């Protein structure tokens, strides 16, 4: 259900709705630019895929100075260790 996804998104990202929107948008932009999807979604829409990746915990976010947003791929980082 979509409400469950929103609750899980807010739990995983934290920081409020604006930061959540920024994280989803940044990941969707990466997907549109050719990044490999890390989760299956019922839609080819990059926003839907980004939301599913965050809900499933396949990507995480690092906030270095409060201005810079970096995404890290948890699937590849586990494979390299």
C-alpha cells in the first residue's frame, strides 16, 4: 500500500518531507541517466523505482555538509567488501 511506502520512506530518510523529496528526485535522476535499477517495481517510471529502492533499503544517503547529497549503493558496497 502506498501509505506504508511513505511511512517507510520517512523512516529511512528522515529529515522531513523536503529532504525525502530531494532524495527520491536525486535517485530518479540517476536512473534516468542510465543507473542500474536495484529493485523491481511495477512501473518503468524512475520515481516509482527510486521509491522502491529506498523502501527496500537498496540505497542510502549521506549528507556531508547539509548541502551535498550522496547516494550509496548498498548492493555493490557489500559485494566489494
